[in-house]
C-alpha cells in the first residue's frame, strides 16, 4: 500500500480535487478540513465510491497544538505520510490598503504558519 497523502484544506475546491486525484493514484488520504464537516464527508464518500480510502482529519492548520496532536496520533497509529499537499488557505479579498490587521493575521496564520506547522 502507498503511504498516506495528507491534503490540507481538502473539503472543497483545489484541495478536494488533489485528494481525489491522489486517491485515484492509490494513495490513502488524510483529508484535512477545519470546519466544513459535510463537505469533507462528501469528498470522502466520492473517494470511497471510486474504490479509494480516506480518513477525515479535522483540525485547523493555524493551530500549532492541534496540528501536533493530529500528527502524534498518526504516529501512534503508525500511519506513514509520504505526500503532503499544503492547500489550506483563506482569503481576505479587498483592496490591500483597506485590509485590517485581523484579516492579515488570519491569512498569514492559515496560509503561512499552517504550512510550517504541517510540514515541520
């Protein structure tokens, strides 16, 4: 069996497409999402209907402790992660000069810190 592929932000859009394609290539999927459980379940069902395997991995990549706990649990279960797709991100669309510090912080914590937390 191929190693697991961890896809962050996999409940919709590009992340879902990556998870579905990696599953089609034979990778079991660790399907990460932050809060949209119904969408994550739908992607998992689509993978399984096509003969693949997926495990839901709900945690916020911006939360270092949550990421560490998830990885520790996978290590305890001896899950080998061989592929990481760091797709989780948020957008705070609007003119840059009008962007609030809170929006900037949320974007950076998810898009940049989240990448660091997962791959470190």
